[in-house]
C-alpha cells in the first residue's frame, strides 16, 4: 500500500467542509507528485501533494489563473483546473526538502496526451481552436492581476540573448547560428500584439479523448506574451503529418492573428534543441552536451548540408537527427524549418492515445476507506512520530501583483 497516498488521503479529508470521502484510488503523478482521486456518493475531487512541482509556477498563481480563465473564457469548449482548497504541510511529511503544497480540485475530463503525438486531424484542429480561443481574449485581466507581460521587443531580446549564450559554447554550427540570427533580427517578424498565453503546454497539460481536446492543465504560467510560444510548444505534441491542419485551423479560428505568428512558432520550435544544449551546459552534463551538439549538427545538415550537395531528401535526414535525439532522451523536436512546415523534425506516430486504457481523473474510485481522519495516516519513518495534520483551509488563494511566487493564503500543518 502506498504510504504517501494514504497520508494525502488523510490530509485531504480535512481540507473541505462538507466533503467526507469514502473511496480513493491512486492517479498517475504527471510529474507533480502524489495524486489520488477521492470520492463519496455525491462528489469526486483530486488531491495532489506537489512534491515534484517546480515552485516557480506556484499554486497561488494557478488558483488566480483559474479565476481569470473563468472570466475570460465563459463559453470555451475546453475546461481547466478549478481549485477548491489548498494547504501546506512540513517537508518531512512527504520526505521533501521544503514544505509541500496540497491541493484539492475538480477532476479533469479525458486523459493527458502522454508520449503519443496527435496524429488525427480532429484533435489537431481541436487543439488549434482551443489556443485560438485562449489567444483571442483581451490581455488586461491578465496584466491587471499581476501576471508577467512580455512585449515584442523584450521577446526578441531574450531570444537573441540565448543565441549569444549558445554561440559562446562553440557547439552550434555557424551556418545554423547565422540562420537564426538573420531570421530573428527581421523587424517585420516582431510586429504583433502580445496576447494571453497558456505558457506551459506539454504532454501532461493537454487532456483529450479520442476526438478532441477537453481540458488544459498547468495554467499557473499564464501571462501576456507572444502567442507563437504556445504554437511552438503545441507543434511538439503533433505528428508532422497533422501540423498543416493544426496551423490552418488556427488561422481560420483566429483570422486577426498577425501574419508572422506561424513563422515565429516554427523558429521557436527549432530552438528546442538549442535550449537543450544550454540546459546541458548549465548542468555540466557532458554526455547531454555531446548529444545536443550532435543533434544540432544533424539539424544543420538538414537545413543546409543537403542543399549544398544538391541532394533532395531533407525529411529523411531530419528523421535520423530526431531518432538520435530520442535515444539520448533529448527534447521533442518540432517543425523542420520555417520554409517547410509540413516537413517536421518531431518524432512520428500514427496511433491515437489509448484513452480507455489510461487511468483518468474521472474514473470511479475503487478502493474503499473508512472516514479519513488525520490520525488514520500511517507513520512514516522519515516523519516525526507526533507529526499529524492538524489544520486545514478552504480558501481562495490570492496573488500579489508584483510577486511571482506567492500571495496565496495557506494553512500550515506541523
């Protein structure tokens, strides 16, 4: 029996007045930590102990983002996390170095994408429609709530700064650096209005069924920025064959988008490998550095080597480059180049995710428990013997307008 899941169940049973769970079942962690689905005859909620969460995307931000989503997207075809209660426990309760945030929220429909890219045009179109809806809202509610605002000149500066950092490593082919410098220094590319963006799209934050996108999770990085950031992240989740449909549907669903948004998205998608190199250099992982450098060399060959040699098979070279990147567990690559979005360097796949086989948040729990009380949690060798959850809070977290981490009201459990 999972000791931490039992502890989480005991804590969650004290967090919301009137909610007395009688059943629970573990859920996949989704890189967040410990997750369980709690339920009784009337209600189901998901409890999460954020033991693996990046604290820079704090839970208070997610709670505030949820309220802004409610205001901006009342008729959206997708849903998002709705936080019901939040509390905090000492780190030794879940064997973490810092205090652990515990949340209680409504379950999301469908299941996360996982490792299988979207290959069908129906879900590719649905994701494009969801992002078009998100990007079409007015930015003022987001900026007024204190979330970050990145104007076009700032976005351009940050990208060129990353290019300089990459150039200083000496591991990026000169022709590839020149290509990116020339593209990102084009003045017309940055003639756009920043919009609300999701800011954290990946295989764990997009929930689908077999036909469409049902929910977007991990909304705590909401900000006003370049919508191409979301499109680039989404392109890594889509099979190359479905990318033209995705981009076309986005254009049709958001006709007032700036004319260069797709070009910027494709260039930002190319940056996935460069960012991997920078992260590897920062971590001092020489193996990862070599893998990233090899993938950059292969990508350079795709863009320029075959052209110089008069060859005509860039797509096969791109697939070889990505194959090597996958073996090294590198980042998901995306479109091949801005001039040919249909030829992408993303990993390919033709099957839809087996949603029915996945454990979803809306699945009925099958493990019965007595009424969960704090004292029901079994002792943990790493916790103090008298460490029991003794306080709870059901509150609406708030966000300070000038703070990136915080502002939420929490209950402290010792």
